[in-house]
């Protein structure tokens, strides 16, 4: 008998990459009786969803009620990527008692870099977690190689980028009513730049702002900048410095993923300035909206113009190239490529979760980027 599958992670809001991905995965698996344990999100009546507060140990009753012998696909951050000294031991004890399978989906591309800075206690917790995981799913070949070659894990690893096709109903929605005021101001500018992230240093909003400022000063052009703020993290001092005396910057907060597409279509270029990207769903969403993309050399970069994180001079040059020379990769070609890969990703996840049989006749090399099994 197939094991029941439970997805465990955040739903939007807030609209971070993991919550958006999990919400999309949930929609694609709605007919498969997969259950979901949601950490956040707007509570909706759904018999397949259990909302819990992990900070109040809400996972304990969920495990006792549904966890026994289940296959739990863990998209949280506090069991491995940021090992919590309370939540992790509870989780490991429950695993021993209840016998559930732990599939860990590693979505944090910063983990290898941060691991080098872990203190002794964090490393002990991390190693305890590693030994108890039954199977790894990672968003990139780089993460897979790091786990295999540096951490020396023995468990199977499946590489599946966190990209799934957006339901067709989300591709042509109206601009959300509560965004009309901000967008009407933004649309007054003849040249329009958009970027997404949050107001902390590693997401690079300041770099985008400075590059646009330089372009405005150099060319005396009226260029508007729209920042899509996910609000899942914030440095208020950073926000104030970034926005001070710049009336040409507009900010939209916590925009639902389904409402991103009509906003992107209002823009001439999308910039993703995050320095520690794991994959970069927003980059592909912009290409799906036929908007040229400029992005850091982290995460997905095919079909995009790229620069090194913090290189404002290069970002300025690329913005000038796209906005005034109309020079960028063919968005239509790359949009189709990513749609094809997104379909393969979903197929591989279904196989990995045990919802359908394994693909036959496909080599490991042919599955890289859409689900490659790396085994020691």
C-alpha cells in the first residue's frame, strides 16, 4: 500500500519563493489526495490542509494524528537549513516513535556558504538531521554536489528546480484593484524598471536603485522603478535609506503570485538583484510575461543578461542596453523552454513522492534540471 504523502511548509502570505512554490505544487497535486501542513498563509476551508503554529509546537499534534508511517516532504527551514535546538530534537524523536519517512526538500542556496559559519552546536544539530533524512530533493546540481562531496551523505538525492507551470487562470488576470493607485503613478514614466525582493542588503534593492539613479542622471531620462516587496524580512533603516527623496520609486507590498503577471507586463525590464538565489522563480515569471530579465549570476540565468552581485556599473550598462538599445535574449524562446522544463519538474516530483511510477528509458543526464538522481 502506498504511503500517504504530506507536504510540510509555508503558504502565502508572505509571498516568498518557498511559499509561492509550495502553493503552486499544492494546486498541481490537488487531485492526488496529498495533504499539506501549512505554517503560514490565509486560513481557508480545505480538508486537505492543516494549519499549524510551529513556534507553539503545533507540529506535535499533527504528527500524532497523521504522521505515523507517512512520507513527509519537508520544505521548512528549521530542521536543517537553520537547525532549531527545540524543534529539531522533537522532530527526530517523533520520527523514531512514529516511523515516518523524511524527504527533505532543500531550497536554500545559501546553505553551503552559511554552513561554513555554523558554530559547534549548529553543526551537531545539522549532522543529527542529516543522518535521519531518508531522501534529499534539492533545487540545483550545485546543492546536490555539495551534499554528496562535502557533507558526504549516503542517501539518494533528486535534483528538481522549484519551477512549476503557472495555472493558465493566473496568466491573464486584471491588475489588482488595491494596486491601481501605485501603478497609475508608475505608469506615468516612459521607461519602467521592476525588481522584486525585500528590503535587506542581500536582496540588492539598493544596487538596483543606484543603477537607475545613475541612468536618470546620465541621460536625463524619466525612468520609473517599481519594487515588489515580499515583506517576509525587513531592515527599516535600509528601507529608509533606499527610498529617501526618490519620488520615482513605487513600492507594492505582498503582491499575490497570481497578480504578478499583469504588473510585470507593464514593465520594460525586470531586475533580480538577490545575491544568494537558490533558483529564482521570479526571473522565469518575468520571461513568461515576455519581459527581458537582468539578474545576478546566482540561480537560474539562461535567457537572461547577468551581472555580479553588487556590480552597479555593470547593472547600469545592462539597463541602458535593454531600455535604450532594445537588446536582450529572445524571451519567447526561453519562455517556452522553461514551460517544458516545468512540466518535467512536476512529473519528477510525482515520481519522487511515489504518486506515479518511475520514468523508464530516461538517463540520469537527461533528467538533470528536471530531476536527476545522484547516488553515492
